[in-house]
C-alpha cells in the first residue's frame, strides 16, 4: 500500500509543527498519531523506532541561525546514500542522547536525509513566501521515508526540487 502526506502551497510550516517518522500509515489513518505532549513524556527506549522533528523558532535558535546560513550556503549533493544514512543514524542518536528526547529540533540537525532537507526547504520557502509544497511518502517518492518539494513560479509552472542529487543551482 502506498502512502503519502502533503503540506500544500497555501499551508505554512508553523512553530509547533512536528514530523513523526516510524509510525505506520495505518495507525495515522486510524487516528493514532501521537500527541506531542505524549511524545515529550516518553523515554527514548519506549520509541526506539520513532523519530520526531520539531519546528519551534522561539526555542530553536539553531534553526534561526540555520535559516540565515541557508541564504548564503546551499548544501551539496548526496553522492553515497548509504554513507549519508549511516551519518544520519550516528548524528541523530547522538542528538537524542544529548537532549534525552526523541524530539529533535530541526535547527540542531547537522546531517539530513530527504525528509529533513525537504522539511527545512519548506520552512525556509515559507519564510520568503516562495510557493512550495512538501510531499512525503511512497506515492510521491517511492519510499515511505522519502520527501520532495515542488515550487510554483509566477507563471504557474511547477518544479520538483532535488535536494539530494542536485541541491545547488
């Protein structure tokens, strides 16, 4: 079964938004998406297969700084997906342990897979009023963990943004 989620052009990723990875699409459809408050009170060992990325500019000063840096520096392409995945696993576990939480502030991430890069791109696009959609899931990306962005320009044309293979102009 293919699944997907969409943050549409007219929807902004606001503070308080959280992205949960590791929950099956059936549990979300059945209304079992965990509340953030519940996730905040759980130990890391209880949710070892879950990952929660949080957007909160008020407390995430790293995200504020990251948004500023992105205006200047564009991330490079991913040439080895397996190596990037290994880097992500190491980095996210270190951050989870440092924060003693499965909720990882987006601005604290120093490595990102397609879902992290696409979420960051959407957050920044929203900040500069660039019409952008965020698509997650196998229907659009071929994998449940994948994500991709579409942008719309003034003439109505839409373009897929490749943040993994060719993120630079």
